[in-house]
C-alpha cells in the first residue's frame, strides 16, 4: 500500500478509535481482556495485526473472537486465532502487546516496524474471520475489528454471534477443506452428525440415560445447544437453563467457572438427586459436569474427570481395534487434582505431562502424542489426533487393514466408533459443545451412571481463591507454575504451610484473564484444604502487596 493511503488509515484510527487510556494492556492467557470501555482501540489495532498475520501466513485466513469468555458482563476481550484454528503463536503476543499500547502518534511508525520485523508482504490478500459472544459491548468491538481489517485492505468476514470454538473451527475449515465446511451448518453437520452416527451404532444400555440438564451461563453456548437440541433425534434429551432470558446475567452465579471455583450448583438449577448436569462458560469453550447427591451435596466432575473419561474410553477403543501402536497421552496443568494424576498414571497407565495454564500450552504438548488428550481442571480441553492416528484408524475402519495385521469385524467396528469420536471432536481448541457430546458418547458406551463415573477415583479436597494485589505481575513462577520465584520469601512460606498438611499442595500465580492472583490448595480433608488456601492467601497478601481486606482463615 502506498504511504499516502496508510496515512489516511492512521488519521481514521485517531478519529474513530483513539487510545483514550494510559492503562497498560497485556496479551494474557487467552488474548486481551479488560473492561469493555478500554478496548475499542485495542481491537481496531488487532484488526490491523490480523491482516499482517494473514499475509505472513501467505494469505491464509486468521480469526478474531470478541469475547471475555468466563469473565463477567462488563469485561470484554479479543482472542486471535491462527490459520490451523489454534491460538495465536506465542512469539506474536509481545508484538500484539506493543501495538495495543503505543500512542496514537506512534501507531503508524510502530505498524510499519512490525510489518518489517515479521517480513509481511503487504501486496498479498488477507482474510480475517470475526465472531463475537453475546455481550452488549461485542457488536461495537466486532465493528472495530472489521474496520481494522479493512483499513489495511484485508477482507473481514463476520459470523455474528458464535461460540469461540466455532470460530476456531471455521478458520481451520477455511484453510483446510478436508476438515469441514466453514459455516455454522458445517459445524453442526460434522460434530453433531458424528454424535448421531455414534449413537445409532450403540443403543442405550446399563445405567446411562439420555437426560442431561445444561446451564448455559446466560451466554452463547446455551443458545447454540438450543439449536442443536432440535436435531438430536432423541439421542440426547437436553434440558437447558440460564439461556440469557429473565434478566439472567452472563456468568453471574452460573456457568462452568462459577460451578468449579465455588464448588456449588449454578443459580437456576432445579435438579432431582443424582440427575446428571453440565455447565458451560460464557463463550462455550469450557464445560464441567455435576450432580446433587443424596446428602444434598454437589459432586463436581471437572475437566480432570472429563479427561480421564475420554482418555480411558479412547484407550479402550484403540485396544479393541488392535491399534496398540498408536500412543495416547494426557496433558494437565498444576490445577489438576492430585488424585486424577494418580488415577491416570496408575490405573489408566497413560503418560501425563504438566504444563503452564493456558490452552495454547496444553495444545502444543498434546501434539507430542499420536492421540493427545488435554484438559484444564476448569473444563477447557479437547483431544488431538495426529495425521498418522487418523489415517490408521480410518484404514482399519474402512477395510480392516491394520498396519500390522488384517483386522476382524469386531476390530473394524471399534475403529468405526473411534472415527465417529474423532469427528465429533473439535480439534482446534477446547469446545464445550463438542466435549459434551464426547462425554455423553463415552458414558453411553459404558452404560455409566454419573455417580459411578464419579466413583472412579476420589478427588482430594481442594480450594481456589482469588486475591487482589497492587500489581499481580510481582508474582513470577516456574516449574509449570507450581513454584514461585518472586516476591522473595513467598515460596519458602508456602512450602512451610504445605508441610503442615497431609497430602498438602499449594501454589499461586497471577491470572492472565482477570486482575487477580489465583491461589490453589489441596489436602486430605475439606477443612485442611480450606485452611491451607486461606493461609497461603494471607502470605500472598503480606508479601505481594495485597489490596482490600486481608483474607481470613475459615472459622
Ligand atoms: C482462558 C484460557 C484458559 C485458562 C483460563 C483462566 O479461558 O483459555 O486456558 O485456564 O483463561 O486463565 P487465568 O487463570 O490465567 O485467568 P477462558 O475460558 O476464560 O477463555
């Protein structure tokens, strides 16, 4: 583009999307996320960056999702999606942060520097898919994104209100049409179609029943499930609530994050004892399960449980189809309950690795396996199949030709089921809708009641707390966030506290999506876990510049 037309671009940016705040904004765990009123210039600039990214990728489509996911309604954010449907490559996060924070006067020169730095050929075409969640601030931000794309002569395509994982799926399909069709119908056809095909092969049996209650977090995921519900041909009987009507606020006292962190059922849940239920988050990329037991206590089946259910079932199918040469591994973070890790290694005998919080880290680690199952305890995860795994399973399913031996009809049938399981998986990123169908498929195949699923292992009692500090970045961590290296003395204090408790474990880290520090603790009893969490929170408050009231120990 000639410099004169670029000058118009930056004049337009100054007029329409001025940087009207000095608050430094950082690309966090999953993009930029803060109060919605601080974001317009950031999203416009990310539109510019998305065009540059698309050109660096030879004109392949990239994505922008306007959402603050699990955060409350006043927040918003933007997640950038790479051509394979994955999160933006990490090395670009610093570039994105730089562009988001420069003054209006420096926007032109900084953009030019970035174009040079990444060696973008600005004569190429550029294509950017844009989606948004249901927040009332999202349409304005989506328009800012599209204007940013247009400014650098890229082509935006707006999908309106979609889940985050849907947008990731569309981007991947646009760049690789073998994966699917980049439309909402294409998504339903592939993912829901595979679920129905799976169900047709396996009638309901045992203690499994098709009724499932789902908390939609008053966000987009529930709305999409409401569409899907009508096409399930009775294979799943969905009872949806918290769909955004009746004044229900997004993620407020509901949704996957609320259920996981508060360890209590969402508002609006009216469940009979032992009724299986699930909760999505605001943009439909996380899911947890739960039920109320006979003592009226909620039992949570979080991301760790879903991971073990899926890994166990996929490993069983692999054995049944005679594909033992295909390896399977599981990836977790420090938030994984210690009991789940023990169960996976000792009972499932599947290798586990632990990485930093953030789907981008888990996704990369999962790619090291033929089949990589990754889940964060908060319910964010999926399963990845390597090209080799795909090809081998399909070949066994189709003509019974294993790479090692000719397989029999039973092996072929198992491989066909595994093909459906792979097809109902959104392999680009964690997807609550796809994960729900996968979990239901695995429960159905095993004739499993939710209470029996929960009995596979007993979680160590755990507690998560959120803490306000002056500057959360004073905390830095190492060893997949299990130890902190600053501020001085904090790790020593945590070690002392943990040593007092049986099966004690605790760590702290700055959130990359909220302006808080997260504290995690687990121990052998509920009281011990709660007390340890509060003690660690007090240590953080004292040593890392706590704000507001000092945390109190449980009574
Ligand atoms: C995002 C990330 C997740 C992460 C979560 C919380 O989820 O995609 O990987 O676990 O934030 O991150 P943090 O602890 O740094 O706040 P979502 O669903 O909010 O987009």
